[in-house]
């Protein structure tokens, strides 16, 4: 039987998961230094990525059902939903459209393997250092890459992404003057996102982010569009990737 999105539900027919091979495939697709693939090569890569995702989807669903963690299963299942949507897509007539869809599938492989690892271990691959937003009356420059990386997008893209993420979104910094939005994610979680779009900027080690005081939530300039809480300010990188990619769409 085939589940929605083209995911096979006959789990006994799938071979054992080899996430190392799956990640290597996704990395090869997203590598910026790689040669431009031909249409034939893209067809083969998409078939391989779809095969990997058809194994990952039920594995993540099973792990989510078995998990006792408060938040990980919800984020994983949301990512599964985005993945099912991508599996139902077909590329447009242009080569660039084929490349974008292939990269989208590769990012889903990365996201789901990360969720699977987190569900099995109960934690993220890399924990961020403890961080608290400023509580004073001045903006603070924070060195990105230590506590978190920041993902900057234009507000015209960020608003619908926020609506798509809903309760899955962590804190969001809003720069009203530049009309930009910033999500905070685990360090090094988004190193390959430069392939997503020229509109998405990842701020990591070696860069600084202007962070407003935590109580600045209704100001014309720099503010918290979605303020952090004592227990949550990071957004799951896999869900943010999927939401951005869905909003930007194959081009």
C-alpha cells in the first residue's frame, strides 16, 4: 500500500536504514563545489533520495510514537508532513527547477535523519551554550556561532514562514528598519542553506547579531516579533528549512 505523498507503508519490505549513506547522498547533492549535474543524473539522484525518504518517513513516525520527550515528536511529525508534500512534487520544465526539487529532497533527508537521531537519543546533535537575552535598555551585539546561529530572511518571506511554522517557531527578532526577520537555531545546523535561496542568509561564527532587550516587543525598529521564553528560543533547523523551502518553492 502507498501512503499519501508516495510513502510506502509496507515497512517489512524496506531494507535496514543506513543513515550514513543517506546523509552522504544528501551532502553530495547540496555540496556547492559539485559539478552541475545533467538531467539524467538529477533523475537518478531524485530516485535515490525518494527511496531514502520512503524509509525515513515511517522510521521517524515509529520513533516519534515511542518517544517520551515533550517536544521532539511534534517537531518530527511536522517535518514528516513537509516531506510528504515534497514527495508529491514534480519538477518544472527548466533544469533549475529540477535542481531545486532535488535539493529540496536532499534537505528533507538531512532533516529527517537529524530528527531520527534526536528521537532515539532524546537530544540534539550539538547542544548550544546556555544563553539569556539582554534584560537592560540597550541592544546587545551577540557573537553568532557560540550560543546559536541566526537565519535572516526578508520580512516578505518571513511572515508566511512564521504562519507556516505556527507553534513550532522559536523566538524571532524583527528589524523594522531593514524589514528583516531572524530565527535562532543550533550552531552549525544550517551550513548548507546557502543553496536554498539568495534571500536566506545564515549568520554563524565570525558574525554578530544585534539582539534587543527581551521586553522590546512593540517598537518601530529592532524588536522581538516572537519573544523568547525561559525554556525556548531556538527553532528546529529542519522545520525552518522545510518551511522556507516550501514558501520559496522550486524555481
